[in-house]
C-alpha cells in the first residue's frame, strides 16, 4: 500500500515535474542539511555513484574514488600514469605510454590526475614477458635461474621452438614495481 503512495511522486520525479531538492525540502526540516564544499563536486559525484577502488592508486585531491588499472596497458608501480573518467566504471588508469591514451583524451574534460599511493604492503603485478632464445639444451633452466636470482616468481611459462634453432619463451612473472622489472630484464639480458 505504501508503494502506491510513491508512484505519483516517482512519476513526477522521472518526468522532471518535481526536483529532488523539492522532495528533500519537504521531508527534512530547513537548516538540517548542509551542502558540502562545492570544490569537490566531481569527485563526490563519482564517489557516490561508483564507490572506491584500488588503494594503490589515488586520484589527486580525492581519497576514495573507484580506480582500476586499464587492461590494455596494465601499468605497474613506478610508471608514469594518467587517469580517465569512464562512464559507469570509475577512473581508468593508463600508462602514459599506452597507445590508447591518445584516443581517450579526445574528451579532455574526462582526464584526471592520478598518482601511485603510498602503501605499506607490496603488491605483485603480473607482467607478461617474451624472450627470444637460441634453442639449445639448458636454456630454459638458465632463464628461470636468472629470474630467480632477482627474487622473482614465475606464474606461468610456455616455450616454443622455431626453425633455425630459435625459440621463444613466454612467461608471466610477478613484478613489484618498475625498478624490479628493469632488474629482471637486465638479468635476462646478461
């Protein structure tokens, strides 16, 4: 029975005949509600709609926006990053080197500054590496030894032989930050 009372009100709201402000002013005594600082209207709107996200990345000026690393470039701690306000998903964080960033910023009003947050816990990012090798006995053992020597875990590995005694080793390794990745690459090159 109560829902039938609200049907005309919801229809009026949907049609734009009555504003949400008018409804609130009838339900809540005057002076009870105080409007928050209008400087953060964008952030508060995104927060209300989308919630909070990855704690490792912060939107400058806001503490609790929904933030996620873009799947196209999967930025890791230490890389230069940029944020893009998506429709309905929150703030998508891309590496500044991501080829999709150029396409995303045709709407500059949706660009937002992001930064890596300070975190006491170290998060491992899965990074896909592809190594071209000379196909010979012991090469797989040498590669995994080099990776282990810089305290890095291999999540998965796939080795393929090609013609002319060449091969490719594709692997996913757990990387803590950009410097860690550089140490792994340097170890593999040696």
